[in-house]
C-alpha cells in the first residue's frame, strides 16, 4: 500500500507539471466522471440538442410571419388593400384628357369614382381584367395634387360588406399652350350684333346649355379617336384670339386648314346629338360618345347626318365650310367632357382600349 501511494504521488507531480490552457472542468464532464458516462458522447448529445432547439426556433419564424401578415391583411380596411391604379398619359396637365385604368384586389360588380368634382363611371375589360374610364382636366385647373376617389361593389356572395373604396392622388402640371395673339377679321355682325341677331345668339346659347350639358350613362366610344379630316392644323387649343381688335376667349378647339367641301368624319362611335345651324357655330354637328364625352364639328357647309342617328368612327357626317363666325373655309373641332373643354390633339394621341 505504501508503494501504491508513492506511485500516485508521483503521478500527481507529473500531471501537475504539464502545462494546460484551463483547469476548469465542464459541468457535464464532472457529471460523467461521477456517474461513469462517456464524456465525448455527452458533449455530442449536448451539441445536437442545441442545434435542434435552434432549428425549431428558425422554422417557427416564417410561420409566425405568415400568421402576422394574415392577421394584418384581414384587419386592414378595404381602402388600404392592394389596388393598382394607372393614369395615361404619364404626365397630366390642365386642358388634357386622362385615361384611368384600375385593377382592384378582388372581383367587383361595378366601379365608379369622382375626379375634380365630376362623376366617373368605369367599364370592365373582360380581356385585360382591368376597369377603365376616360376623364379630363379643365384648362382652368391649377397645378397641384388631386384625388381620384374610387368606390366599388363586390358580389354579395363573396363579401357581405358589399362596398370597397380607395383613394389615389395624381399630380397635375401646367400644359404648354401658345400665348401668341391671333388677329382675325370677321363680319361686324359677329362682334357687334343687332338686337335681332342678339336674340338668335341667345337662342343658340340656350340650345347649347341644354344639349352640351347632357351626360348619357352608356359608353359609345371604343378604341382610339381618329382625325376628322385630312388637312394641316392651322390653329391649336388654348391660343388667344383677337377679332376686329377685340380679345376673345381662348381657342377651345383644333382648326384644320381644309377647303370647303372636304369630307368630315366622326372621330369615334357615337350618337348625333345636334345637327343644326347656330349663330356663331354655323352648321353645327355634335356627337355624343357617352358618359359626358362629346365631339363638336363647326362651320360645315353641308350635313350628312340627322339628330338621333348612330354613327361609326370614320363615318362621314358633313362637309367642311365657312359658315358662322369664320374667317374662311376650315374645320373647327372641339372636345367636351362633362362641361369641360379638352385639347383635341391630346385626345387624338391617347391610346385607348
């Protein structure tokens, strides 16, 4: 026994002389020494256990995120849902038309809106699955940000709330229109009318007030608007004009330099709203393209259509002339949307469904 004790004492001296990084023994190694377990196996099991806990936590993260998204989307109001709203052209200006295209986050039975104080009715395109509507911006609209307010009805079987809404703001800039005064000479009866002629003017104003303010619910137009005549443009929208030295209102149409008797065609499908002579307009044709969109054709020498008649795009509706307040033979075309005059040239360049 004394020899055995001496051997252990010698081993302690040898072990104590070996340099080590740490003399601290891990807890699980102490336990393994106490209970006779394999330290390497215990270390491996502890590492695997930590890895399992980490993997479980990581796998729960996407589940938690999905549940959170589901909760937030279900608790959001309808107007905060994922709507897609486009406006063409990309830069909106005063005096210009605008095509709104809408893709709501869910199927709708109907879609309507308000824009600059006007009601807008949308049409559903079954091919593209988008809703669209043609609207406009008055020449007097100041640059700024304006809201398009949308309201749709969902099928009752899908959504008991029935109604959804959304609002989107659009920037409106200042259009570039010529400020050069155009000096023109016309007959004196158009600048200084007699009492009898003033009665004719008043009658014409009443007719225009009645007919040009009408808004029919159904859309008649389809696709791009076409030029009404084959000729050069002699005067543009927004120019300032002076008749016999007296400044008149801005030119609210587009003039085509064409000789008398040139065929004048419908710019798009529509119904003939007016086809009669008026004091300033001369022989006057107005086509109703639906939902408050009108095209006006002035100074004609001859009518080729009658009021109430349905016409197609490109159909001849009259012959150009110089009737009414005109300096000579030409065609004056105007575009009117719910009482607002729009630049015809901008409408002609707009791609429409």
